[in-house]
């Protein structure tokens, strides 16, 4: 039973560290307004829960679909976050100017 709690914490730390790396890597990227198209709460067999965000945005006159995943330590927190989203929201995302299919979503940019 103890391993089941520790794996959640370790996976959460690992995914969060990757997001911090992406946060700094994408700091100079273009900002763009997007529209949420879908989202879901992911609850894996082991590790931490997360929310998968799907969004669409316009780049160079073309509509592009992309997604991002946000890790959470607790499943209920991921579920609450997921329930707070709506299709009417237009989040700001970071778009790689060299590859518009590479995007990042951060609450910090909202």
C-alpha cells in the first residue's frame, strides 16, 4: 500500500519537473489565444492523475489543433479543475514560432 502513495508523488514530481523545463524553454515563444475543444481527466493505474486539454488556434491563417497535459497530485483536484473548464474559455497558449504544432499551456499565462 505504501508504494501506491509514493508512486503518485514520484510521478507527479517527474511530470512537474518536465513542465517547469517546458515553461522556461517556451518563455520566448509567441502567445496566442486558443479555444478549448475538449478535455478529460486521466486516472492511470499507477502514478498521478492529470487533465488532458485539447485546444484549437489560428496560426499563419491556418487552424491548428494541439493538446497539453497538466499533472495533479490528487485525483479530486484534477477532477475539480476539469469541471471548472468550459468551451467558452479562450486560454492563452505558447506557440513555437518555428513549429506551430508545438504548444504549451500554463495557468501563469492566463
